[in-house]
C-alpha cells in the first residue's frame, strides 16, 4: 500500500479556519458603512446589515466548526491563504454593490469592483459615483484601506495564537518583496507596529484634509484611499473637483509615504533615521521620482503646457508619485503632456515603489536585483572565473 506523503499535502482545514477568522474581521469592518448609512438616513443600511450578518455567520461557522488536525502551516499554506483571502473577501464584499437601489451591479461587475478595491488596484466599472449612497462610497474606500496594509497582517496583530501556528509563513506570504525584515521578536508585535504606523498616518492625513476644503466624509474617504494608494474618490472628477493646491500638496506627501517601506517608517517613528538614506531601495525610489520629474517638466515645456508655476512644479510631481505608487489619481492636463510622458507612466506603474509599502507593481527592489544581476552577468562573460554576488542594503 502506498503511503501518503504528508509533506506534499495541504492543510485545508487550518486554511479554512483562518479564512473564517478573516471573514469575522471583514464583518466587523462592515459596521462602518452601516453606521454611515444610518447617519445619513439612507436605506442602504439594510443591505450592509444583511451583508454583515452573512459574513459573520460564514466566518463563525468556518472558525468554530472546522477542527484542523494540526495547527501548523507551511509555505504552501501561506501562499494559498494569501491568494484565497482576496477571493473570499471579494465574494462577501461585493454584495452591497449588487443590492444598491440605483443601478445595482451584476455579479461579474460587483466582484470586479470588490476585487479592485481590496487589491487597491483602483479600476472601476462605475461610470459615475455621484448617484451612490454615502455607505457605498465609504465602503469602496474602506476596502482599499483594508487591503492596503493587508488583512492577513491585521489578523497576525490581533490573533496571538498565530505566532505559534504558521504566523511566519503568513507574514512572508503577505509582505511583498524578496526579503522580509522582522522589527520585533514576535510576528504579532511586528504586525502591530506596522499597522500602528498605518493607522497614525491615516489619522494625520484625515485631519490635514479636513483643514482644507473637504468635509468630514470626503476627508475620511480620501484618507482611506490615499494612504492605501488605491485611488478611489468621492467625486466623478476625483481630486480635480476641489481644485485645491493645498489638497494636492498634502496628498502628494502621503502618497509618497504610502510608497515607502513601512519598516523604514516604523524605524523613523522611533528616532532611527540612519537606515532610511542607507537603504538602496529608498534612494532609488527618490532618484526615480527626481529623474522623472525633470523629464516630465521638459515634456511639459516642449508640448506648450507650461501655463503656470503649478503646471511645472506640483502637477508633474503629483502625477509621478501617483503613478509610481499605483494610486491612480490624475491631474487634468496629464493627457496633453505628450506620448513620451504616457510611455514613462506605464513603466512607472509596472515597477511601482518600495516593497513593504501599500503600493502595487513589481516593486523597485526587484528592479535593483535585476539590474545588478545583469551587470554581474556581463562582468562574468569577460571574467568567467569571478564569483559575484548581488548585494542590496549591504
């Protein structure tokens, strides 16, 4: 009789149980759009209450009724969990979009909208959002905020038992990049530290946006979508609806921070600034932004779009940071800056910013590894006996 190789099997029971925990957390987050709909007196509160009930019920059944034989998780469980969590979250997160009173979305469109939100992609199937209720609008932004830092990382912060049952595998699968830095001895402490920085930055951005022309609701939604580098807005014209240099400047700074590794931000918050500029990835990140800024300004002058000081200072800088962090906000004159700028924007979107940030893309870390390895291969073709390594951050 052929013996079953335990090393090649996947512990589906522990996967489903952890997904159940995640769904309970999603159900708790649904209270935000529920309360928002009640405050504004909108009938959508019933849709969110029903969605919350279904999500909490499914999560509770998976958490308390499934008994895994072993609580341990290997790498394959970690990677599978990272992929499955977005599917499960989107299945339940799409329900409010399907139950909207005005122009409800089909199953495929609702799933697309939810998946775009949780993955902070920022693409939308909605031609207009002016008809949406306040509850739906804030749920779109909140989905991006949840997915920005990562719901798995949030679970590691609030569920201590995962320190001993696959926490490291979950951390490695969730946090992007080739290498992963632990800030504290325990995974839960690291997760709490990263989420604390994320929450503090969101609150600071929210306060700064309220000081400007945005009201409380608009500021909260944009704080969620900007810090997560997702890009959903409360207006059809996005940030152009406010036509404010102050709003644009504040969001430029926080999009830049959202594209920076939160490990570096955590250390900077604790007074350790030395690793920031010593970090090869961060220096490259700043260098790419500066280099593209010069190219953008040249293109703006060549295409006769330098109409004001703002058009050659804040506008190109805002567009570059919005693009490289995959946020997706756009200035109105961007399409008239020429095809060279558009081509450069595609490259920026592809590579993205730093690993360990909330941005999308392949990440600058991998670009650095690729270029340094190519250089080594060229040297090795001339000196075949040389032994060369790719070194990043010493």
